[in-house]
C-alpha cells in the first residue's frame, strides 16, 4: 500500500466523532473498527466496491474504472439509486486493463486516453477515476494522471484511489467521503445561498427514497443543497460547504464526511432516520430547530409542527385498513446499519413483534438504540448462519423475514414470506409515504393466500384432505366416438 493511501486509511479509521472509538485506548483507537478479511470469504464487498457505491449516485458525472473489465462488471449498477435527470452514471466506463497492458506498462497512457475519450464524447461536469487492485499493484499513478488530464481538458478529474485490497466495503464508503472532502466539496459557490440550505449525507435514493421525503422539505422551504449522494449533481455536491445543517442518515459509512463539513466549514450535524412515522417527525423537528438556531425564520418551527401533525394524521388514516392485518405478526429482521433500529421502531409502531434483528454492521450506538427500543438485548445477534435462520423460520418462530436478497432463498425453502429491505430493493420505504408502502409490502407477503396452499400437505402426504367439489368446478364430459367423426 502506498504511504499516502496508508495514511488516508489510517485517518478514516481513527474517527473522533465516534463515541465508541473515543472510549478505546490509543493503540486500539488507531486500528479503528475494521476487521481483517478472510481470504476467499464473501466479505460483503471490497473497498473499491464501497467507494463506487457511495459515489456513483452522482448522476451527471462519468465514472471510469481503471482496471480489468471484471471490476467494472462487478460494481456496475450494484445499487438501485434512481435519477431524476441524467443517466450518465449508468454507463459503465473502464480502461479494460489486459495482461499485455500490465506487462508493457501501458496502464497510465491507457487511462489518460480513456479520460480524454470520455470528456470528448459526453462532456460531463466531472470524471471520477477509480483505482483497482491491478492498477495499484502495478504502480499506476492515478492521482498524477488525473491531475494532468484535468489541466489539459479543463474538467475536474477526481482520483478515487481506493483499490479493493485496502479493506472492506465500509472502509471504501469512508474513503469515498474523504475524497469528496478533499477534491470536490468547496470548489463551487452557490449563486444564492440561503439560511434554509441543508445537506443530507448517507442517503443514496435507493428505489427513489429521497423523493419520498424531499417534498416535505420543499413545503417548508428547505432546500437540499447537498444530497450526498442520492440523485446528486456534481455542482450540487461541490456546493455542500454552504449548507447550514447536515443530516447524517447512515452513521456507519460517512461519519467522517459529516465531521469534516463541521470542522472545515462550521456546519453542525445530527443523525436521524426517515424510516417510520416517529423517526421521520423527529428528523424534521431537529432539522427545523437547528436551522432556526443558524438564522432561519423563527416561524419555521411552527410550520414544521403543522406539517408533522398533518402528515401523521394522513399516514395513520392510510394505515388503518392494514393495521389489523399485520398487528401481532412476528418479524425476523436481517439487515445492517441504521435499519437495524429504525425499521424495528417502525414495525413496533404497527403493533408487530420483532423476534430478532441482526447487528452485524451496526455501531455500539445502533445497538444501544435497539436495546432501548426492544427493552433488552436478547433479540440481537451478530450473525445468523443460513441453517440457523432456516430453523427459526421453519419452526414458525417468525411470520415474515425482512432482509436482503441473499437471504430470500432461505425464506423460500422454509415456506416463509419475505420482504426486501436492503439496497437491492425495488420499493421505497422512506418517510410517511414509505411507511404506508412498507406495510402494504408486508401485508402482500404475509397474507398472500398462496402460503396456506404451499404449507398444506401434498396429496401423497399424510393429512391431505381433498377439496370439496363446488358448482364452479370443472366437469369431465364423455361422448361417443361418433361425436368426433367429422373432426
């Protein structure tokens, strides 16, 4: 690992904004919270993958991967971050390094030509260039090439020097945030800064979730100046240093970015969630209060309370037909990060019982919230092997599994309903509207009549009871052969 990259990694691991990290002895604190990866094991993505996931939702920028084709193929479109405008971020650009390029030392020249071709063909406001394991191992100076290309073509070319081997996907998220602090944020000034400008950090607009909460801010006159990075534009991110308040949605990934905005530009931040009615209301209240402290009109607090009262009443009215259908249902929640506690709170608002929630990607603060919400820590588990998950589901200890796509096969094998709540999902569950959508999804899954038939004994099994015939049943009519002579 290059000395500069090693120092950058060390910097994001020693996170002073993390209470857990501050409580450790100095030697342990510098190690951060990362865990060594097991070679050959599925670690949930490499650092390159994490950096690409964090930055690719900047939708009008070009994202160029300097490495073999497989790196771009693995990382392309891995998260369903939606765009309201440009679709350039969905175009996969790669230098496609081959063995010949490696042997002949052509990597840097090939990268420079690729940057030129991307700029000439698409005229993006910026190009993000991602290092990979191969380009880092052969010693290509991605930073120098990007600097030369930026000067030659008068376009920001941002080096994302985060090869996969430096660590986990979470570390890649953090390094991507540091890249934005060092190369992007603060490079563009807004034409008309406002006392109602905010940043939302750690929201990636998966399945359009940012669009479910942005109308609430629009009604209050609050402008999302920096959406980092869901449905973001490059200039929007570059102006994030002029916001008045930052809301951190996913503390595990981008705490260093929120802290950097505060240290460099004096922007206070808070952590919140848009999952569930109570958490959405709390986020709006906190944001309004912090904006007023920073000089926003004092009536913002009253307008925020009026909006919350209206939205909560509308949401509970929309949920009324579903509450009786999902109340008392038992949920096994297998996800990570802030969803481990925010989704728990949302489910409990509906009268559902959470029989277990994973904390495999959660901070100590996340775990403390879960314990506070659920009353104890007996329902928390670090990791659950597929066989253990199958035992819980097959034993009818849970009525539905809410998890990512990798666990759906366990649910199907155990004949248990499943709802996707991870980054691959195709339905948005944020804000008040998202709460209704989540309940609809749970209702569709749990109360689908097919489960009764799937779980019923097959005709060759003991206990099978044939269905009683009805007037609408099909009848078999026999005829003489002469009836078909003319056929």
